[in-house]
């Protein structure tokens, strides 16, 4: 099996699985492993996914990630060799890749000047003749090379020549996808001994990266249910349960049938099961039953036990305050219906505007709070045209947003995903529409850098004290599971900031301001 066969097999397999986004990831890893094998046999180091922080001419700093870095060089490549890998094929034309390469070089030009880079090897996974390769290499050098730096182009031919030197490596690749999974598991198991120290270190690095974005006025907050839960706003499950109980009560009251609270809860639980426990299906069922009382009932249930604030909301509001040198937060996108953030911002006299329908815009000195799933404030009369806004709380409402590419809420999210650094707080990302928009934004980004961040809780198995389980094996699986989650979120452009206890999020946000 040669390199071209392996590339084609991966393409065909990923397309058949309807996972074209993973093509680049799988191929990058395979090529990086081949280079690592080749370079290690020379007694030299090869670093995959090498990160550097650069300071540009305008004094702004940002993090740049290279596919690979050979600090001591290899073969005829000098010390300080950067490797960048680009896929091309039926779904990614070579001309498009040429444009992506030039954009990448322009974007990372300062990174090359600020590091000890002498050679840049660009690998394009496509068939090119020797003449084509040399001509394109010369064009890039004429445009981008400096006195110390030279660019080199490899195509499939050069990669195949390299792989023929290592038949023992290719013999391991009976199934490239199986090889990929084995490598990932191998890495996770090898890192198990220092897994806590490693993820804590990454956590600290990512908080520092986030602070850079905050200091440069480039951060947008995305808030989910977890951001309001400490203020005792009803969760989805509580909301649906209470709405079902209300629906049952209203219908049976008309028939003069009086139920105890226990009987109401029993009926509500069974209605959930009968409707497949699907929240959107249940809401449609509830909406039809409550009719004109639907929004009023949601509001009653939503704020039934709500408190004015929480430590997390308090810290989010402090983060929204302008800094001495800038605006701090560019905007807030919330998937929540409640007005807790607005009430807390008002108490701090921070100018803001709630956006909940098309054609609304914040003023120049106002912070925009975008309720992309709808807005249901306690004081409805305070907000003009609130009845015109759509509450995405039912199957039909959700479908209308998914199918409307130009819906204002989709455009707001997509614009922020493409242009800013976004921080997700209390968002689980189970919503396929959010994942779809993140995926679109990632495909529009030439260098495929993970520029967004999400707080996620590390979940560990609770092993019974007197069990016969091999604890080390369970921990190995946990490590593999965490790594797979990392890779899944990276495909969407997200860096995970893991935490163990929810109050840690508040401390993280304090560090951004510190």
C-alpha cells in the first residue's frame, strides 16, 4: 500500500461516514506520525502541534499553532524547520488549497520572524508533477521567503519516496482509521501517570490565552443554562415537568377532578415516557394543551424560585464592565430566556441593550445581549415588541431556525464565531444547530486554528469501594474518553477548559480581569 492508496482510502471512508471534516485531522496525524518516525531514526526531535505566542507590529499578541516543528532539522532541512500539512482532493480543489497556503503564510508571517525558523516545509496531499512543485515553490519563495527562511513544497510523490524508506511503518497501516484510533488510545494510556498534572497545565495555559483575548477586546461570551442555574432559574427538565403538571391540573380542573401533588407528578412522569422523553416533542404537546396560556405559564414556572443573582452571574457582570484600556467584552450571546443578566447589569448602571428580534442593534456605547433562542423577561411591558420575538422552545420553532440560513440569530452567532474569540459558559453543546454553525465557521477558517473556549466538567466513574474492578483500567478508559472529547470539540474550533467543581468557573473569570 502506497501513500496515495492510504489517502484515497481515508477520503472514501470519511465521505461514506458523512464525516468530511475529519479527513484533514486523520491525514495530518498520519503524515505527522510518518515524519516523527523518520526523524526519530536520525536521533532528532519532532514536535507535533507546536504552539508559539507572537507579538505583532501593532503590539497585539496571539497564539500560533504549527502542524509540526523539527528544532534540530532533518535530512537536508536546517535546524528550526516548520511543517504545515494541507489536504486536497475531490472536495478540496488544489487551487483552493494554494489560496489557503498563501493566506496562512500571510497570517503567520510574524510568527516566522519571531522564531528561529529557517525552513518551512509545506506538504500538499495531492498529485503534482515535479515541474508543478518546483514552480509553485519558487513562486512562494519569491513572495514570502526572507534572508534566513526558505520554503519547500512536497506533494504525494515526495511523501511516497519518504514512506518507501520505512516499510516497517507502512506495514502497521492495514486500516488507516484503525491505526488512528490505536494511536489515540496509546497516547492516552501513556499519559495516564501524569494526566492530572498535564490537564491542569493545559487549563492554566488556556486561561492565559483567554486573558490575552479579553485584554485585546476580542472576547464574546456565550451563556447557556448552566450560567443561571445557581440563581435557581428552572432547568429544562424542571420547566417541562412543571409545565406538564400545570397542563394536567388545568385540564382536570375543568372536569372537577382534584389530584394530589403526588398524583400530578406521577401523571407528568408517565407523559414524559409516552412522548419519548424528547424535550422538543414534549413542548409541542404542552403548547397545544395550554394554548393561549403557554407563554404566561412558562414565565411563572421559569421564575418561580429564581434569585436575583449568584456568584457566577456576579462575576460575568464584572467581566462585562469596561476596562481602563478598552471595552472588555464585545457582546453576550445567551441561549437563556431569563432576564437575570440584564437585571444585574442595571444594578451596576452598565449601558446595554437586549436583542431579541431582527433589525435590533446596540448603540455604540451599549453592550449587546443577544437572546438568540428568545426572551421572556419578568416585566414584559418594559421591552418594546417583545411579542414579535420568537421563543425557541418548541419543535416547530427550532425547525424554523435550523432551516432559515439567514435568520438573524444564526447570522449573529456565525459572525462572532468567524470574527471573534468566543467563551462558552454553562453550554453543553447538545444543540445541533450550534454545532452546525461552529462547523461552518471552522470550514471558513484557512488555518483551522481552535480559537474558541468552553468550560466543561471532568466526569469520573464512581468505583464502588469493595468492587473487584481493576482501578487502573477504569482510569485508562477515563483518560481515553477525555482525549476523544478533546478531539471532538477541536473539530468545532473549541478548546476545552476542564474543571472539577462548578465554583472554579467563577475563579477562572476573576483571573481574566486580574
